[in-house]
C-alpha cells in the first residue's frame, strides 16, 4: 500500500510506483507545495526540458483539494501548442491528441479534479487499473509506504529509466523521467510493457 501525491501528467517514475503497489491512496489533504508536479509537468521541447505550469488562484486556500485553477491567462492554449510542437513528429501523438485536447480545454475548477483526469487518461493508455482511494485526512506518519515527497520537480533525481527514442534524440542526450506524456507519445501501446520492465 502506498500514499502518492496527486500530480499533473506525472513523471514516469510515478507510474512505476503505481504499478508496483497493491492499493493506492492519493493525498488530497496536504498543504499545496509550489514548484512541484502538483501543478506542472515536464516534457521534452525543441530547446530542452520544458515545464508546463498550471497557474492557480491565490485565494488563501492552502489544502490541495481546495486549490482552484486560474484562467486569467490562456495557459490551456499554451499547453496544447507546446504539446503539439513537441510531439507532432512522435510516432503516436496523433492517436492521443484529440483526447488530450479535450481533457485540457475542459475548464475544471479545482486542480485536484484536473490531475485526477490526467491520471485516468494515462492509466487508460497504459492498461493500468485506475483504482485509488482519496485520503480522508492528512496523516503525517502513515503506516503505508509514503511517497508524497518522493518526486521532486526542482532537483535532478536518481531515477534512471531505460532510454527509449525521444523526438529530439538527435539533439539531446536521453532525458530521463519526463512526464508520462513523453513515454506515451514515443512508445504508444508499448509504454505499458516498458514500465513493467524498467
């Protein structure tokens, strides 16, 4: 059993934790932490790593489940254009583009709801059972495996996933542990077997 944070298009290492756990709890009661995968994902762009960030409303809410998405800027268009620019030449983007755009243009009020939708999108492609339980309260010391702070968007992590061909492999060395979007667009249906053999 594991307690995972609820991320926006999480990194590949997150799904390795997911598939190796019998029961998954998703933390919704933690204090929102800035500059994390909770409101960003990192993809490979033409100029290197590209963070896609969801702006949030600064309404005084601090608990993740209460964090609202800000629509003051056109961040959805930016994310869609960035994904199209980054992955239009990948082998599988065209198969997933429509659902990705539908997911992104729907104006979810709460960040948690959007993040859950991105998890469900990824699980459906990876043939993973998308069964989880949202936490009922924040427990500092949980009796389960605590992975709430195991993924850091700001630091180079020690997770070394096996290299696969990325869109800009001719320009850059392999970029490890990007958003699950990168794996799915490059490997498509093979993404599931890749994760089980990491």
